[in-house]
């Protein structure tokens, strides 16, 4: 049928290309996950839970990652407007070849990362929040409930994402 065939993928060296994207598995509860991964080493360069999908918020996380790992030569992203400030930043830093856009389904590295992040971290919260709704503990239409959910869980999600992405802590987290 309409199966997507894998493309040949080769990256020259670390920091040659980063793949960035947002994950919306927890969007029902107002949580967005922004992530970035180095195409060569598969090092997770950015992984943060946010309460919005604004371009400026994503740029802040991206710039923080560049301070830690250095700026990549190129960034691969989809064509969403939330990526516009990252694109402008990369254009300023690297010129016209600093950004590569395309369909998110072709952004293999980050799509695989999302699967692993869901299995390793997000599934727990997806199940928990769904349970809370089923038991009428949480009403997603009530702004006070969502505020309380964010107040209690935003830090916890970010803490789990941090532990999950750190090489030495990752195996400890899975025990």
C-alpha cells in the first residue's frame, strides 16, 4: 500500500545536522514537548516540556542547546510556523544552508526519538492524565484544573525527560 520507504541517510560528523520538532502526545492537557537530536551521534541535544508551541519558546530551548553543544551547521525541521525563529537564528548563523525544511514524516531521526520518548516517559503521563479524566478528578475544560495540572506536573515531566536523555542516568531511570 502507501508504505513509506526508508531513505539512505548519511551525516558527515557531529553537529553537522540537528533534527528538531515538537511532540503533541500530551496536547490535550496543554503540554508540548520540544526536542532536538544530532543526526550523526543521535545525541539528544534538546528535550523540554513546555506549556505552549510559540516560536520564541522553542528558540529559547534551542539556543540553550547550542550553548551546551555548539551550533549545528544545519537544522532539519518541518515547515510549521513554530520553527520560524529557529530558522531565522540559523539563517543568521549559517546563511541559506543553515535550515532544511520538509515533511515531518521524512525527519527520521526525530520521529524515532519521539517513539522512544513516548515509550520511556510520556506514556506514563498520558495514562495518568487519562485515568484522572476517567475518574472525574480532572476536567480539561476547567482552566483551574489545567493550571493545577501544569503546576504539579510540568516540573515532574521535565525532570523525567532530563533523566531519560542523560546517558548515565537513562539506564538508572529504566530500572
